[in-house]
C-alpha cells in the first residue's frame, strides 16, 4: 500500500479530516491563476461552496446570479460558447437537482465545457435535512450524454479533480461534501479522470487461488469506510480488494472487469440512492461482460432526514460494519 502514496495515518484514530469542498476552493484559485479564461458563477452560496477565495482574487471573473439556479447554468453555457471555462457552484440538491433540464439542453446537448460543482451532497449534510440532502445527483448526471461525473474521496482528490476538469473540454459534474471527511490520499497519490485506483489489496486467498476473495468498489467518502472494512476482514482471513472509483462516468471498464474476473464477487458502496449511481453503473457493465454476484450498498429508496452526519450514516447503513456484512453476504452468494 505504500507504493500508492496513501496517507500513512490512514488507519489511525486521529486521521486528519477536511471537507472535500475545501479542496475544490483551493484548486479553483490555482486553475484561475493558470488560465485567464476560467470564470466562476454562484447562486448566492460563495462561502458555503468555497468559491469565495476565487471571487476575492478575480472579482472581474466572478458573477453572482443570486438564488436562480436555472440562470446559473444557462449563463455559464453562454459564456462557454464564447470561449470561457465556467465553474458553477451551488448545493447539489439545487444544481443539478433544480436545473437539470437547463443542464441537459443548454450544456450537454451543445457539449459546452461548463463545470457544475454540486456541494453538500449525500446524507452527511446532517441537520439541513432531506430537502438539502442530494441523494440522486449521480444518477441525474450520469444519464446525460457528454457529461463527466466525478466523486472525489477527500479534499486532496477534490483539488486534483478541479485542476483536471479545468483542462477537460467537456461538461463535468463534481460532487462535494459539506462535512469533514478523512484525508486518505496525499499529493503524490495518483489521480486521472476515468481511471479507478486499487487502494488496497488483501492477502491472496490460498484456498481460492484468487488475488482476493471479493472487491469493494467505493466512491466519495465511502472509500475510507471500505478501507476500514477491508483491514478488519483481513484479520478474519477474508481478502478484500478496495477500488477508489472517483470517476463514475466514464467508468474504468478495464479495472472493474479485471476485478470481477479475479475475485468473482463485488460490493459497491456510495452515499447515494442504490438506483442509478455507482452500483447501477458497475452492474450495467459487469452484467454484460463478466456477470458475478453483486451487493449494492447505498440509500434504499428513502429520503434523508435531519441528524448528525455519523448518526445518519449509521441509520442508513453506510458504516464499516455494514460493508463487512455486505462482503459476507456476497461471498455466500459466490460460494
């Protein structure tokens, strides 16, 4: 695992925690310094979405549209059409939640390189409750032609993703967290759009002859919990490969199909509805080319609710313990 340049304190209780939105804010300022065509637009949430520093540094390249998310993306599309590279920010439940049709028609249909930043995604938004907890955004964006969909594991990866999409001449969606999440990567950890990374490879199973008994494919802050589960399962002689699938679209077909073939069982984990997100994307791929038993962990057709982030993750079954149970279930299916 050292070759992956992951955080050496990965399994320590005092691991540093930072909201992934912070990494976006840092990355956007750097991208703005590198390219004068980068502009930023916000729907009255500059501090919350961490676009504030860009606004301060480049006031002539910032547009405040107010609480008007549909205008947010249509104005950005027009700017992209004349050579700008617009970054738009709001809460994910409003963008892409409220303005999906405008994203579809003015951005994706015209293949304009607008970068849609959906902050405060998932149930870990916490006390804000169901109206502000975007649990459907990956599905909404994944289905759109031309759209690239990224869900970084931590703040460092969010920074790298911001810099990467700034150079990509495509519509992009970047999903970010409000709450602090463990920093599991480092500046040296590999990141490439469309390339999933194997973050953990358990000890090979002598009984099965496979590289690992099962693969857990996770995205966003669930990658950390998948790693904790893999570490504990290893002590029970269950070998788990963990893949960080930060790019939900385009999916890394080669890495995922190789994992399906070598392990014969898959668990997917995401802070999102089980329908239409990472689990759906993996299932669509694997069922066509190398069908194996799959268990999808996510929100089971429910809206969120108010509560502390950890309480909500526990209630909706997105913990290390739930991942361990899912691994055991899928291994029973395989055997």
